[in-house]
C-alpha cells in the first residue's frame, strides 16, 4: 500500500478512536451527548476530519473498498457548509451506526498483507 494512502487511513482511524475516547469517561447515550456542547463540537470536528481524509483518499485510491465513501465526504461538506441545519440526531446516528463499520473497514485495509 502506498505510504500516502496508509497515512490517510491512519488519520481516519485516529479520528474514530478519538471519538470513541470521548465516551470512555461518560455514558454512550444520546442524552449525555446532547447535554455537552463541547462533546458535540468535538465529535463534529472529528467527523469533518474523517470526511476530508476520505476525500483525499478517494483521489489517491478511487477504487478503495470503503462502504459509502462518497457519502462520508458529503457528510463532511454538510457539517461544514450546512452547519445551521445539522441536527444532533444526525451526528449521533453517524457515531452509533456508521463509524463502527468504517472503523472495521479501515483497520482491515491497514492490516499488513503477507
């Protein structure tokens, strides 16, 4: 795997792990998420990092096998440009439903090949 591709995959994994780390000291519940504006902004920031990294990755390796890669980039654009219409439930849904799959796919791509 090209070094730039693996670095970009590492950036995605790092952002996901950072989001996961936010819930090491607090319950992974929607009401907890809603009650903490700093937590919400930190999660949103990492989602934008994931989206930007995915955008770069698609330019480096357009055929990379990541589910909904283009939608991840679109989400980044939505969070940044549509900030006034982003709802907490959308971001929470991404955290709960989509990031676990993305994490698994990225980790699989980063595994050394024999």
